[in-house]
């Protein structure tokens, strides 16, 4: 897979907007002493005020505090969603009064909310309502899932889904012919789990005008049989030939998706996510902006935002976050060569925004580390928190550079094997070897680490 296609698909810059529910008060996090390099805002007013009466006392639990001076406690007192006190029951009980509710946990474990450092929240919610192909390890099962979806679909409507990984059934790439006879009246589009390719059935190919005469677009491949007929697989920018024919998700669908994904996250103890939005190779950079106003701001205003979200936007739209009066036409970035990447990283420096660059594979990581290093050597050290997304496959020596340069290594452990064959040649594909190499070398480097699921590319099933 082309290195620059991977990088250009995925350059994003952060907008420092954090949505949060008042219930998850920052003091809660503060009292649990989470690592201070995270972006948790602490309003000064909340530090001085200390309500004295608990509305809830939780007892008889194994409460992990992340605080070295008291790593575990069995009770805690809570007021208005905020932890007032942790300790033994009699100590905590001092803050109780007549109306205080008491909850006996019967020895259950309590931990601070998890932070998932890399998700695509709305896309994940939409995916939950679609054909779910994660973990499918047999061709028959793949076909059965589509059959089931067709049964519930109206004639002519698109059947969408994804998450398949051909490595799980031995490597053979799926073909339109697997599903053509069961989907004669419905166009079908099924993403691979990494989002870099997908399978269309023949109805979908026809509808989007893809035939043996269609040329491969730059940065993409229409996979073909020896006779030159499209097999149904479209790789990278070839997906652009089809995606415009899929009807847009309505505002309501996207809102429901956010709420559904949020509930799913909360049920698994995830209370904060870093969200890279619905930005994929081949889709418009406008999508994150539409989601921002249609969905996130709606959820925030209507008190439906139940988790904290740190939302990233495509780098090519960064000027909207911080427009330059003297460069109104600079909307940058058509092709992402490393010089352009360097230039745009330098430019967004001036805005003070956090830069995150996706780089899958050892060479891509080295290249981005070089770019970050030159930015720092030109502009000097400061607190930038540069991130590299998908820092799973690193060349020997690269982990140490993350530590030395203070670059946040954003790792999605579930991709370790998924990306392994396409992304790197230098290490073997033995999972244990890769995991231990990655974690040992990153931990030894003292690099700031951010762990994410890349949901829905990888489901989190804790
Ligand atoms: C309960 O916690 C308080 C405050 O830390 C301490 O002074 C007290 O000795 C503890 N009581 C017991 C029974 O451990
Ligand atoms: C493309 O397909 C059409 C219809 O199946 C066929 O007639 C034509 O010969 C094919 N062209 C090439 C270049 O393979
Ligand atoms: C990068 O910036 C330099 C200095 O402003 C400029 O000379 C160069 O043409 C830029 N390169 C690209 C590819 O835009």
C-alpha cells in the first residue's frame, strides 16, 4: 500500500473543543490524580468549593484510586456526581446525613472512567445499525450475514456494513460473486476493517458506473480478474468512484448513532473519547464540520452528551479554526508529500493547535518523527503534544525517539496484527513478539502513551 496514500488519507488537527457532562466534574478526575499531561480542564472555582453533605455513599467496594498514597479504598462519598471523599466506611460516613443514599457494592471493583484515545464515534454508532462483519472467520458466515440483511431490507435500498478481515479466513479477498446471487436488487458496500478497501456487489458497481472500461484513479485500485472485469473490491481512492452513490446519512440517523455509541461506550466504562470523526480516505472533509454542528452541538445543547469528547478535524480545513488575515486563500493540501506535510505542520504551529498525523508502518512513523523533529529544531521546544496515530509498527530505535522527542504514541493494540503484513517488513508477524517488542520499547522510552480502540475499525469488547 502506498505510503503517501496512507498519510494523505489521514492528516488531522485538533480543535480544542471538549464536550462534557456536568456530572463528570473535573474535580472527580483531579481527586483521582490522573496523569497531568492529559487535557483535563480544571475550573478554579471547583477547587475551592467543597460541599459537605454527600447525596450518595458507596461502600464495600474495591475502589481503585490511581493515587499512590491510597491506591485502594472501600468507600466513597459523592455529591452531585463529584467524589467528596475516599477511604474507609466510617471516615466517608462522616459526610452522610438524613437524605444520603447508601449503595453496597458487595465487593465489586470500581475504577476511574476509561479514556479511549482513538475512536470514530458517529461512524461507530452508524456501524452498530449495519451489517457487522468483525470477527467473521468463514466465507459462509460472511455470506450468511449479508443474506440476513437482505431479508430485512427494502428492494433497491443500500446494504451497508463492514469490519471484515480476510486474514481471519485464510487471506482470500472477497468477491462480488460471493454475494451477487443473493443480492440481485440491492446495492451492497462492505468496508474492510481498516477502511482502506471495500467490497461492492455487481448492482453497486453498475449503479456507480464502474466497469471493465473504468481506469484506476490515482492512489487507488479497482481489483480485476485476469479478464479485466472488476471483482468488486475497491482500494483506497478507487472507493471515491462509488461512495458518492451511497445516500447520505440523515441528521436523525447521525444523532441516533451518537447516542447509541455513547451508551455502548458508557456500558463498558468508557467516559472519555478522542474522536477522529467520520473522516476516511475518499470522503469529504466537510463531514466532520457537518457532524460538529448537526450532531455534537445538538447533543451538547440538548444535554445528551453523556461522555467527554475531544474532537479532531481534517488538517486541510484547519484555517477555519484559525484563519489567517494575510492568507485567505490558503486551504492547502491536495497531495501530501512530506515537504507539504512539514510546511503545514509548521503553519499550524502558529495557531497553537495540537497536530496528530496518522502513520501506519515503520517507514511512515520514521518520516513523521523526522518532520516533528525539524519543526522543533526550527521553532524550539514547547508543549505541543504532537501525536502519531497508529504507532503500532515501529522500526528498531523509533520507540526511543518518541520518548526523546516527547511525541504522544497513539497505539491501537488491536491493529497490531491487522496492519502487520501491509505496514511493515522489518518485524515478523508473531503476535507475542510484536506486542512485547512494542510495549517494552515504548514503556522504556518514557514516551507519553495514548491507547485507543479505533472503534468501529476495531470493536472494544472489554
Ligand atoms: C478510617 O480512616 C480514617 C482516615 O483515614 C483513619 O483515621 C481511621 O483510623 C480509619 N479507621 C479504621 C478502622 O481503619
Ligand atoms: C468489457 O465488457 C464488455 C461487456 O461485458 C465487453 O463487450 C468488452 O469486450 C469488454 N472490454 C474489455 C476491454 O475487456
Ligand atoms: C514549503 O515552504 C517553503 C518555504 O515557505 C516553500 O519555499 C516551499 O515551496 C514549500 N513547499 C511546498 C511543497 O509547498
